[in-house]
């Protein structure tokens, strides 16, 4: 189906087919599975089939959405034979509107349409990369323990430099004592007025985030781990007082946060207990409704089973009715044939004509018989006279009359 969609895009089916017909573009599973509306799916297939036939310069009447699917499938099979496309599936596969047969037909038509338009697929061009397959390795380089020790010393110096950036409490006090006191040159009254004016503008409302305490707790654990790691590394050395102050502050904050979290945990447990008790109360109140719902559900399942049995019986009776209707139609056709034969007067007319003809022939025969009898009688009367030539002449006259 992906190959079919790519080829349809090459033919610009969205511009030339979807927009004029007000169809949505296809997705990769449209003709592989049955749709919620089979009639719409079959109509989409027949419309796309007609459009592809026009690209192949073949005339095909556009089927309607409510046309007979059997006739439409038969017309599609005829069109495929015209294009010399072998089709080994039955018409029922086409009436479904999805499946392997539908994709096969569309694929064959798309290939012929691309060939008719002169489109050809070119072979892919593979560029040759100039990158080396493996990284170059300096074979002369050697890994020694001195290089490892130098790297470790450099890391330690960097950590010590990082620790030195924290000023100690004594150093802060010494710098404060050395600096002269600063004398402000601003009027306190003006300063207070300015503060009152600016204070409303400096208020920032920060939305409460439920995950802030988690982030802070993770940061505290991280700082604590870093502190323990540094203590283990600098064991036996003088620890910076600023670092001790940081650890003390973190511990104090941790205790306060733990107390708040414990209180929050207690409140959550109470709320959960209230919710569970309320849930139990609701369950007890709605127990009759739940039982009634279960009974109705069982009744519904029984009715569904009865419906299935009744549907099977209806199907069987429908088949019997169809067979009986066929037998009735055959009997009616036979009765019509017999009735038409009984009411037809042509054979009787033929018989009458034959009888009349026979009567005419009988009259002719009677006439000839009478003439012959008369001639014989006349001949017998003459036998009493002279015989010989006269007798032969009488016989000749008799046969001439006959």
C-alpha cells in the first residue's frame, strides 16, 4: 500500500482526483481493512478506478454510489480484460471494496498509467564517502603510569580551586572589618516613598508547582552526596568552614522539609481514609442498582442468544422460501405453456383443412371409381359381340379414361 500511495502522489492524484471529487487523501491502511461505511469505501475504489482508466485512455462510465455492486464488479472485470490485466480473483472480492484484490487492481492500473505518461524510475546514485573507515591510531603513543598520575593530580587541583572559591566565615569577617563603613547620601524619606511606589510593581505571583519540593529534595540529596564524597577524599585535611556551614544549612532545611512532608503525608492519609469510607458508603447505597444492572445484563445476554437462534431460523426459512419460489415459478411456466397450447386454434384449423382436403380427394376417387365401373360394365356388354380388335380398342379406351 505504501508503494501504491507513492505512485499515486507521482500522478498528482490529490490535485487531479481528490479535489474535484471532494475525496480525502488515502492513508496507508484504507484499502487493507474494512471501513465503517462499506458503500463509501467501494465508491471511492470505483471512482479511483475510473480516473486511472482515463489516464490509460480507456472509456469507462462512472459508477454511481448507489448502483448495483454486482453490475459494477462485472464492468470492472471487463475493463481489466480490455487492458490485458490478468485477474484471478472473483467478483465478490471486488464488491468488498478492500483487500488484496483491490490493491492488486489499483497497482496494475497505476503502473500502466505511469508507463503511459512516460515516467521511469531511475536507479539510486550512491555517493562515495572520503571518510576513513577507522580512526587513525598513533602506534608510537604509549600509556604509562606517569600520564595517569598527572591526570589525577590535575583533577585534584581543579577540585581544590573549586573549594577555594567559597570564602570562609573568618575571611568574610576580616574583609568587613577592613572596609570603612559606607555613609548613605539618600534621604530616608524619599527612599521610603520610592519603596512604597515600587513595591506593588515588584510583586510576582508564581504558580504553585507540586513538583518543586521533589526537585528541591533531589538537589539536597545531590549536595549531600557531593559533600560526603569530598569529605572522604580530603580525609585528614582541614575542611573549609564554609563547607561546614553549607552542610549545616542543608541539614536544617532537610529537617524542616521532612517535617512538612510528614505533615503532608498524614493529611493525605486522612483524606484517603475519608475517600475510602465515602466509597464504601456509595457502594452500599447503590448495591440494589448494581444487582439490578447485573440482572439486566444477564437478560440482555439471553436475549442476544435468542436473537442469534432466531436469526439462524429466519435465514433457513428464507432459503426454503427462495427454493419454493423457484419451484413455483417453474410450475407456473409449465402451466402457461400448457394453457397457451390448449387455447391455440391453429392445430385445429390445420386438422380441418386436412379433413377437407381428404374429402375432396375421396370425391375424386369415387368419381374415378364410378367411371371405371361404368367402363367395365360397358366392356362386359360388348363381350357378347365380336372379339379381337374391338375388345382391345375397348380396353384402350377404358385405360385412357382412367
